[in-house]
């Protein structure tokens, strides 16, 4: 596989190799990809945690009787439109 980098990125990769922590550019790129994978997993974990919090809030609202009755597809469409427009339903 051949990868093209901008001159700035090439310089950054060379600088990493020059530190002695990496033997070659491939090791730098592999480490960067591992970091990217770890970062993506971390972001997904945060999103899931936030969703769980929001679901818990919604369940508590339902328990307090603060839910919105949806009795037809039309009312569901209006609810989704209101959510999308970020306005009260």
C-alpha cells in the first residue's frame, strides 16, 4: 500500500522517527491508527453513556406522567418534526 502525505505530515512522521521512539515511518503510522481506533471507541463509549443518561431522564419523566401521548402516525410525525426543529412538541 502506498500512502501520500502532505509535506507537513511527512515532516511530523520524520520527527517522530527522529525521536528514536519509532524505527521507521510505518511504526509511526501504525501507532497513529491504533490511537485513532482507541479514540473512536472512547467517543462511542461517551455517546452511549450520554444516551443512557437521556433515556434515564425520559423514563423518570414518564414515571412522573410527563410523557407526550402519540396516538397516530400523524402525531408521531409532528413530534419528530418538533424534535428536529428543536421546539416544544
